[in-house]
C-alpha cells in the first residue's frame, strides 16, 4: 500500500491562508465607513412642564393618617 506524500502540504496550506488573507483584506478595504457625527453646538431650550412649576407631593395610601 503506497504512503501518502505529505511533503507539499505545508506550503499548500500556507499559500492558501495567505491568499485568503489577501483576498479578505481587499474585500474589506472596499467598504467606506462613515465617521461619527461632529459635535455641533445646538441650543436646547428647557421646556417648563406644569409639574415643575409647582410643588407636588405624592401621598402613599399607607402614609395617610388613620381615621
């Protein structure tokens, strides 16, 4: 029974991996990535809500005085 010749496996696997690496690098380099939005100074006006204008207190049912 003849033996399997494995002397060229190393160079075959090495060349395959390097070709895949180069191929994926070329595919990835074609994508354009957008940069994050630049910080712009937008003046936000504070809206006064009705519950911020007056003092409110939340009464829990258990904190009410007993009759």
